[in-house]
């Protein structure tokens, strides 16, 4: 269980892919629990009655799950998560790419490793690596090894065309396949004909072969499909296909009408309703949506329907009050080393990580200006401004 100190009394832990603020006593209780899990055995270990032990852990769960506590009490002097765009180069030219025309630039291997070292020596707990196409960076296996060796969880977003080569090189460098410390998020935009239409001829076969390869080695793979006019008819059947080859989670995301993607690629309300009917039919037949991650754009109340099909055939799991953590617990490093709170809002840069230390960048006055700006724009909510600007808000 990873932990990072916030102050003398509190620390942040990562538990089951979620972050919690606890004190040292609570952390030790959780360590006991997750190393044991049998309450009777745990009661003996703590020299307490079974009843008291059960009460302690019931109260503990209620406390760490209290959302109000986190909203009112977290003020971090370091980011928990970083999104790092390691390159602006890409080996594909996707029809819906919100980045548009790329400059094909990236830092040198030495500069990238300099940034990686600063991250490794920080309190950061999770790094998401993106591009362009991240796997084009030749030094990426060395970077990922350094981060994992520093107990930092790593996610890589990729089109997976080069995934077999990368995974082989990383495993050779580490001496094992780091399946519990590295997750892959892979773009799949339709069945073969549609995917190839969006991403280029032959890409579907390469991507699927490499997904099957890393799944067979034990890695968790989450796929992402950008819903558009081009592929909406494919997505329900694609869900079934991906489920059958062992994909861990299947994410469907909304199109961002920017870059190569235009607003006429967005689904109409009628087509989206039809899509959801077809998707629900597949989910109900297969796994009741346990692998599905799909949320609509937030509505005027800053809520979004999180679609899932349960045993009672409800069409959403909950109304999600999603809150953006940009500038609060998360920052973005661009391909040139510049750091921003949000990859879509670059008017308030925090500094360049090649030249500055991470604590200098995070403490930059522009971060607080950014937080003020989004508070004003969002009526003190933290809904995604990019979703409002580029989506169908």
C-alpha cells in the first residue's frame, strides 16, 4: 500500500486504485487488515474482541469513504498524479484526434530522464504517460523502469502498434514483467474495417495481436473507444469482442470536437439513444456491464449519467458528481517540459520541469490563478471545462 506524507499528522495512501487521507494509526490498521483480511485472525493480532475489531473497521470504512472530508480538508503541496506527454510525434493520423496536426517534437533522452528523475524523487504516486504515441520514445523502457522502481504506478496510453517491442524490452530491463505496477490504456475505435478507416490500414490486426499478448502475460488492459458518427454502429459488437479476449475494462468516451475532429462527427441525440439501446442489449446478454466505463457529458447541474446495466435493467449506475483534480492533485507535463494544471488550458503555465524543480513548479502563483479561474467559470464546481467547450454540454 503506497503512502505519502502530507504533514506531521496526515498522509495519503493509495488503496484499490483510490486515494485516501488518513493518519498513521489508520494506515497501520489498514495494513493489518489487508495483510490478513480474516477478522478473527485480525482480532487476535490486535488483541481485541471480534466485536470491537468489526466495529473499528466498519467505522474506519465510513470515515475514509466520506467525500465531504476530502472536499474540505485536502491542500496538497505536491501533485498526486502527473500526466506526461513524452512526445508530440505519432505514427498514425486518426480521423478524430483532438490534437490535430502535430509538430513531431520531443525532448532529448537526457532531458526526458532528467524529468523522470525529478518525478522519481518526489511524492508523486501515479504517472500517466501519453503522446503523440508514447511508445515511439526509444528511452521509454528506461523511464518506466525508473518510475516503477521508485514505487510509482504507471499507466501508458498507446495505440499498441509497437506494444510487443516495448513490453519485451521493458521486461528484459526489469528482469520480470511488472504486471501489477503498469497498466495499458489502448485505443480501439471499432471492428476491423471501421478501426482501420479511422486509424489506418492494418492497424486493427496489430493492435489486437498486441492486446492479446499483454493480456496473456497478466497485464490489465483498458481500451478506449471515442464515440462518433463513424463508429457508433460498431461499438456494441466491439464491446463483446473485447470482453471475449480478456480486456479488463472497456471505456467509451465522448468526442472532443477539436483538432481533426469536427462537430459534425458528434452523435445526434437520436443516434445516441439508439446506440445506448443496442449497447444495453449486449451488456444484458453478457456481463451486466461490469467492464463498462462510460459517462455522458455533464449536464447543467454538473452531473453525468454513468451508464451500466444491472440485474434490474437500470441504465445507469449512479449520477456521477465528477470533479476535476487539475491544479489540486494533478498536473500535466507537455512534450517540451512545460507544466500546466490542465492540458487544454495553457494560458497559465507553471514552469518548465527541465529547468525547474517540481516543488517550484507546483508552488507557482499561476496554479492558484488557474484554480480561481475555473472556480469562477464553474460556479465553484470542478466540472471539466474542456467538456463544456468542446463537447455537447
